[in-house]
C-alpha cells in the first residue's frame, strides 16, 4: 500500500518526474549534460525572475544554508537573525558556528515577521553586515512577506540579505533580484517537486562581489569555485552532480512554471484551511496574511492532536507532527504538489475519520471547504 505523503518535505513527486529520473545515466563532462544543465538554469531564472545563474550542488536544504554562511559569514561578522521558528533558529545556529557576532530577534512561533521588526533591528544595529530571514517557516506554516520586509529596511545601511527559501521556492512567489535579496538558499524536495538531494544558491551581483572578496573556509561549499564552472558557455559542476536528479528537476520545473500554479497552491491552502476549521481544529497561524500556501499547521483544542495524527498514519495518510515547542501538539499538512479537490477531500475525509467521534466534527466541513474551493 502506498502511503499518501503529506509531509512538508519530501513532498509527493509526479509519475512523470519519477520516470524522468529513471532515464539512463549520462556522463557529467560533455555537451549532453551541459544542455540539461542549461535547460534547468533557464527554467530557474524564469521561476525566480532573475538574469543571474543559480548554483546547484548535491546536498539538502541545510547544505544550501551552510554554503551561504560559509561564504558570507565568519569570525567577527555582525549578523542580525530574525527567527519565527525552528528553521530560523537553525539558520542562526549555522551562522553562529562560523564565529559571527549574532544579534538575535525572536518572533513568537505562529506569527509572521512584521516588516518594522526587521527594519528596527537594522536601524538599531547600523554596523551589521548580514541579515538572515526565512521566507516560509515550515515548523509553523508561517509565510513571511520578504518583499515588504526588504522594502522597509533603510537603504543607506542595508546589510546583505540572506534568505532561507528552502520551503518557499516553487510554491509561492520568490523574486530575489526584484526584491533586493543578496543570497537565496533552497532545495529540491519541497516546492520544486523533485526528490531530495539537490541544494540551490542564488546570489545577487552585490552578493557575488561580497563573496569574491572573502576567503571561504570550505572547499566543497566555496561558491566562487562553483561560479567558475557555472558561468562557462557550456555550464558544468566542479564535482560529480547527481545527474538523475537533474533529469527529474528539469521535468518538475515544467510542472511548476505552468501559469496559475501559485494561485492554485493558494486556493488549495485556503480551501483545506476552511475544512480543517469546520472540523473543529484550530489553525496555528491566526493572521490569514501569514498563512503558507505550502503547509498548514493545526491542532485540536481537545488536546488529542497526537492521537489524531497516529490515527491518520494508521490509515496511511502521512502529515508531519510538531517540531520544537509544538512537538506532540501539532499536525502539519503539506500541499506543495498538485493538490486539487480530490486531494483536499481525501485529506479532510481522513481527518474526519481520525477524529473518530462524529460529534466533534461539524457535519458540513466538506461543503465549507468546497465553497472556498469553488470561489477560487
Ligand atoms: C526543510 C527546511 C530546511 C532544511 O532542509 P533539509 O533539506 O532538511 O536540510 C531548512 N529551512 C526550511 C525553511 C525548511 O523547510
């Protein structure tokens, strides 16, 4: 029996993407691979609306964060970290390991980062040279409006802005060049609808200038080394790339660059949320503006959230549980893949069954969700 995977990474991958991954291997030094690489770069530039290139290397999302930290941050560098959850904390921890001077700003988990919070932190620390942000905080299902945050920062003292986009890119707008981001990290297994294993780093011109003036203490994660091979006419990787994953990614990018993909994700998220609430659950993110189009976190006020999660798993429906302070008290359901009405009703129907006692579920939860779905 296949599990119905609803974890916020890895996310379900289409049959066509799996078939693309199964193609016979090719060598990674030669025209054919360069062609595949170039095709991916063109599609990524379209998705991110950038004219620069994206570094791709085998690692998970944490590896992409580590690459940003290794190239931009080091002993004595003053870094502001704004965190609203487990992944913001992780980026902070990686930065702190380099010996940076950390200025930590914490936002209550479940709440989004308001632009003035980041802007005030920058204004009160005009010597900070780096600001760390998370676009989509996967541990709580918070979506931060990075464009508004960056716009609120005083331009004269704007630090280099490094963004964790591991669970946002692909599923929601993320336009680093347009928004004024200097370093963006992401990975294959969430919004990019590809199996785990690929990490991505995009840098602005200002970002490339900054890293080329520093000596990176890591050989493998040195972005300047990567750049040399990436910016050739026939791009290559300095080290062996996971070629099969490149095939998968090249196909998956066609699925998500379809017009209307972002609004479809948003519509699925809102419809699912309406049904979840009508079933008597509470959404963790109260402010609708900060709800993620990719993952929804909720709990049951009865306190039986963990039992409900176990019950779902026994039905082969697999969302994730809570992390950090929400361990044992949260369900996180992802909707990065092509979730439409059949998938929404499967998720809600299973939740209804997992609730066990029909009296606890409002009878018209499906109709409420369908009304939102139909309203588009
Ligand atoms: C998943 C995730 C990560 C870590 O990615 P791995 O691929 O597990 O290393 C980092 N940040 C965010 C926001 C994530 O969702």
